[in-house]
């Protein structure tokens, strides 16, 4: 049974600088979007004061029957309470639904990615949830609700006996491997990353490459089996070790625009940025980010409808690409010269991926 709340130690990169689940949790919780309904209730309360007070007594006085107030006052109070209840109920929603964000990481050319998926299951009635995990993966309740027993199956684990109350959000985390076909790889032109090759079975949306100095080079839409050029000039910039406090940060707007998202998605972008922490911009090599197509709705009991589902891919070049440039004429190497030329990454990827030992894929050069 897992009942621990998320903390920095449970963030995607463990204790990585600035890494935190709190902002992503807020984005996955429909209760955090309840503020408009509160404004409507404030308006109803104001109208209630007008109706029960001045308007009610004006009408009673006009009728010259003061005893009418004994009927009109409780009647108006009942109607206003009913309206406030309906505003609150409809504002909270009646549809069982979920919000989900997944971050998938892979090395350049790998056919398997490592995914961590966070899901907020929003219950509009008291219920007991059963949630299957991914084949060969793991699943756990991290906060919200109560209970939760993981049953190991022949193919996949199942999270059972999670109790959710009325209008309560249950947060789960899944760790799994994600098939990537023949993977995502890079084409080089000398020492410059020139193109991105999408050999996965799904399209890449809003793809871009961010270098170790925070410059963002757009790639755009990349269909399966297509090679797309990386822009030679940077379009945006995000400073390394940026701190993202809220959705008003200029960096969040920058990342949202680069990913091709809308203002409504700012909370998710902020959540992903805070989960990645200081690994968003590595400081020593370029990284590809893109949106991927979402998975089907989970086969949970009871069923939950999709409200939002954001899938972010993060692809890191292999060691041999650690000294590449992105901008034409750039004179700054992304990896500090003090690092070992045999393994210029040092232990950086070991820390992120749990050790080396990945055979270097065969990369292509631009014609």
C-alpha cells in the first residue's frame, strides 16, 4: 500500500536542482480550476442580498401587506441556496475524467524509451478505483484518496482498492518502457546537428532542439519516417538553471510557443518544467523535445474520460554528438573542454539513465 505524498525526493530527477511535483500536481487536479465557479457564487450571494433585502421589502411595501415577507423571504432564500448549489455542482463537474502527463526519455537512436506517467483521476462520486498499469511496468498511488494495493499479474500490475471521495483527485505514477520503433536520431553536418530523423510509429509535434546555452532551434512537425531539418537560427532562449515560479514566467511562454501549445496549456508546461528542474537545459549538450500522440484512455474501473493528455519526448544525443554545434559559425563548444575527450559527458548520462553501457548507434551525416 502506497500512501506517501509527493516531495522533491519523488520528483522525476530525484533531488535534481529545482525539481518538484507540486506544480504538475496542481495542473492535473480539476479542483485547482474551480475559481471561476467561486466568482459565480459571489455574484449569486450579491443578488441574494439585493433580493432578500431592498427589493423584497420594496415589493412587500408596494403591496401594503407586510405579512407577505414571511413567505417571500424564505422562498427567495431557498431559491438562492438552490442556485448556489447548482453553480457549485456544475462547476465541480459530473463527469469522471482524468488528466495525464508523461515524460519519455531516450538516447539518440534507441528503440526503447523510459517513460514516467502522472495521472490525476477526478472522481465526481465516492468510488473504488481499479487501474491497470503498463505491461512490464510499475504503478502506484502517490497521493489523494486512500488505500491502494498493487496486484502483480502475468503481464501487467494492477492498482486496486483505491478509495476516492466526492470530487476528489487521486494521483498515480507509472514507470514503464515505451517502444519507439527504430527511434529518433540526428543527422550531422560536420560538427553541426542538421536534421532529426523520426523512425518511431508516431508523429512528433512542436519539436525543437535546445542547446547547452538555452538557445531553442525549431524543428516543427515530423511525421513517422520523415527527416526534418533543424533551423539554423535560434528562435527562442531559455536561460540555464531558470527558476519557474508560475505561468506568468517568460520562459513558460517561450516553451509553450516552441511546443506549439496554447495559453490554456501553460499549467502543464510549468509542471513539466518544474519536474525536469535543472535538467531542462543541460548546460553540456543539446536535447530534443517534442510532443507525441497520446495513448488510449486507461481501461480503469470505473471508466474515466480524457480531459487532457500531454506526452513529452526528451531525446539526448549519444556521446559522439556531445561536441556538436547548432548555430552556424558558433565558436562555443557545448561540452566544457576540461571533460575527458574519451567520454566528454563524464558521468552525466550515468546519473540520468542509471549507468552507461549503451552501444553507440550508427549515425548518418548530411549529404
